[in-house]
């Protein structure tokens, strides 16, 4: 019977540490995405522009 409160306390500490580690992982992921976001948008924008230019040039050359 004396072991019962210690088990509940250990379980509570384990749950709290799990939540803390999860929150830290989410925070790190958000900071990583924030730091890469601008360059990612630029890369996708340039890729879309190149794809559009290739499609337009290809459709123009097909007419000839």
C-alpha cells in the first residue's frame, strides 16, 4: 500500500515530462519552418515561373 502513491507520482512526472518534450519539439519545428520559409517560397516561385515559361514557349513553338 505504501508503493501506490509513489507509482501515481512517477506516472504524473512521466506524463509531465512527455508533454514538455512534445512542446519543445513543436517549438523547434516551428522555428525551423520559420527560418526556411522565405527561401522555400522563393524556390517554389522560381520553379513555377520556369515551368510556366517552358509551357508557354512550348505551346508557341508547336504552332509553327
